[in-house]
């Protein structure tokens, strides 16, 4: 796995079932080889404007993403996963998008985030 990969991982649902869901590898964490990931959803109405991003078929990196439909990259849905919880990779986002996501998250964490 590498940064920017879109992976599949088991995610517990509200009904207590576990479903395979896509997520983006934001960073490999130091020491233990775990990964900081953010979730991806087709529930576009959950978008936090200026924070989350939509990836759609019109985007240059959509085809390489492995996603099947327009989706929401949810920076507010973060998790640290051990390598063993990653079922595999389905694609990747562009390095440009990956850097933009990290910048948005970093700005939020240090208090420089200004919602649009």
C-alpha cells in the first residue's frame, strides 16, 4: 500500500453488519506500519463544503480510482488501520488530489481552516 491508494476495508455499519468500503490511504504511520485513511461514500449530501471533496467521472483521476460512481471523499471520517485490515487496493487518486487533501486536513488541525 502507498499514499493515495484507494483500498477496501471492512467497516461496521449502524445495523452492526460489516461491509467492505473504500477508503484513501492518507499516510503510513510511523513505527507500526498502520495507515491513516479517510472514508469514501456515495452519500454526497453528507459533504462538508470546503472540507470534503467530490470525485466524479469528469475528474482526470476518476478512472484510475477504481470507483464506480461519483463519490464523496470524507476527510472527517478518519481511521488508523493496521495493514491486516486492508483487503486490497482498487485504484489510486492523483498525487495532486492527495496533496490537496493533506493540506486541507493539516490546515484544519492547526487552526488555519476557513470553511467556504
